[in-house]
């Protein structure tokens, strides 16, 4: 079992970190550094930080994909 000081972040803490990353994208780099710093000593905490970064990048990818689909649809409609 993991020690109590290695408790994963709560859903509220992860949400706050995710919102902060939306306003300050450079924090993505901080989460990556924190993951590599804590992965051996605090693995659950490191996984929580990695979740924040992965979720942020998935959101960015989703926005890019939706924007590309709208641009493609606008191009197809514009030809007619």
C-alpha cells in the first residue's frame, strides 16, 4: 500500500490545476518536470500530475480537430 503522504490529488485539486494550465500554458512544462521529479518517490502524486498534463493536451488536440473539421466543412460548403 502507498503511504499517506503519497495520496493522489483529489478531483478538485486536479480541476484547479487544469484550469490554471488553461490560463498559464507554461505550467504544462512544470507538470512534466514534477512528474519526473516525483515518479520514484511519490508515484501516485506523479500520476495525478501526469493526468493534468495529458488531459490538457487532449483538450488542445480536440479543439484543433474540431477547428480543422469546421474549416473543411466551410471549404466544402463554399464550393457550392
